[in-house]
C-alpha cells in the first residue's frame, strides 16, 4: 500500500521567532491557538508562499501532523508534500 496523506491536513508547522511574526503574517502564515505554533497552508500545488516559509524557517525541521502523529517533512516523499520548492 502506498503513502496516503489525509486530505484535511494542509498545515505545515514552522518555528517562527516572535520577531519574525510580521513577515510571517505577510506570507499568510497563521497562528494555531491550540498548539501555540505558527503554520502555513500547504495548498494550490505551490502557488502560495509555503515554499518561501520553509526556506526562511526550517530550523528545527518543519513538520505536518498525519494521523495524529508529528511527521517531519523529510519523512514525506517530495512528490507527496503538496508544495514545490
């Protein structure tokens, strides 16, 4: 059976410093109040700013939550991530 990502999970969680919050908002990142983490929406096949956000805030590694488990982006095949770099 191949890799399958739930269609509901379009969030890429990032470690965005407080000092960069205004730039994050410009790039359409959002704050998850439950997890108290910044995230960007991973949709439109890379037509949004998710690739830029990942380039700016990639330490520690961005991740998604799949099946209620934290999954680093490096563990998701490039063709299945939903964005383009």
